[in-house]
C-alpha cells in the first residue's frame, strides 16, 4: 500500500523566492526510500518492460557495436554513463509513485501522463543538459584512453584487460578515468538529485529545480554522497549480466528517488493532505448472501 507524506498533493502554487524548504535527513532514511521504491515497483511491475527495457536493449546494442568496431575501451564509460541520464529516463516512474501516493490507479500507461505536465518542457531542457553531459563524458573517456595507449584498439577482451590491469599506463588510466567519472557523476547528482521530481510535483522551472537540488546536496552532503554511491553500485550490478539487471535497478532507483524527494523537501504549505481510501472490512463466510447457500434458510433440515 502506498504510504502518505504530509501534504503530498501536487500543486500549481509556485515556491517563494527562497525556494522550497529543505530538511536534513539521516542515512537511515535512504534505506526507507529504497524500501518504498521497491514497494512501488512490486505494485506496478509491468512498467519495467515499457519504460526500462530500452536500457538493456541499448546496452546490448552498444556492447555489440563496441565489440564490432574494436572500441572496447568505451564499453565501461557507456555503462557508467547511465547514471548521468537515468534521472531523466525515470520521469514516468516518478509519475507512478505520485499516483500511488494519491491512492489512484497506477499502470504502465499512466507513466505517459508525464508528457502532459506543464513543466515537461523544463524537464526536457534539463534532460538535454544531462545528455550533453553524457556525451562529454564518453568523449573524455575516449581521450583519456588515447592518452594512455594511443589510437591502437584492443584486439579482444583479454588483450584489453591485460593492458589495463598489468601495465603502468593501465593503472594511470584507471586512476584518471575513475577520477574524471567521479566528477561527471558528482555534477549530475548535484544538478538532478531532486530536480525532476520537483518539476513534476510543483511545476518548477529547470533553473529553480537545479538550484534546489544543489541546496539539497549542500544541506545533506553525507546522505547525498551515500545516495550517489548506492546509485553507482546498483547500476554497476544492473549491468550484470549484459545490462539486463537494469530492468529492475532503473525502476527501483526511479521510485526511490521520488520518495527521497519527499523526505528532503518540505511539503508545500498550500497543499492539502490526501485522505486515505475508505476501509473495507473483509466479510466472513457467514455473512455471504443467503441465496448462495439456500439450504441455510430451510428449517426442515
């Protein structure tokens, strides 16, 4: 069952000049956000196919292209880059979690309602920025590899692993590549930690949403750093085997991000809480209509 947050009704009211009020959260609340995200995923599992199958398919296509064109070194940067564009791809998942909060029916098709959001243009703009960040990261990773080994491509997986793991150039590649990847991931986290849920929930502009996301990270540096690590680890696990695990990881993180947003952003004071659905007590077998058991009305038995 969906769990309510105080004042969780999306509202058209704009936040004040200072922006939404931000809470300080604890590390334990990250676990709770993941738990709620998992509940959402179990409640509406069919959307994994419609919304997230593109990720495993894209991963397999990219892997095939990389192997075919002897640019194997780009496989890891491409896989890691999912973390940069994932927040935008999870837009439909935020919509589903929001619907469950309001006790509305949620199905895979309802995720498409995000396209009708008044702030969809702002979401698309920020998504384009994240895509540009992704492309820049891939180009940077390619430049780092060329700086280490030149333009000669690896002949196979074993040759590539031997280069990276047993040579000084490979160790330099690991250190510099991971350092650069960390900076790109940090930028994406700071800009999009709660930006898309905020735009969907309060119809904020892209700039205001990014500023709020930066404020959230500044207010909660340790929990948000831990969240970034959780995202990175789960996405890494999701690439095994052959990116298929992303069909579960992406929905889980998408739903959990919505609940994380609810935890760090104080509800709009102008929003009214959603009343819970009326309780329907279960009827015992003895209360079934008598016409289902006609012999129970007979006195001559």
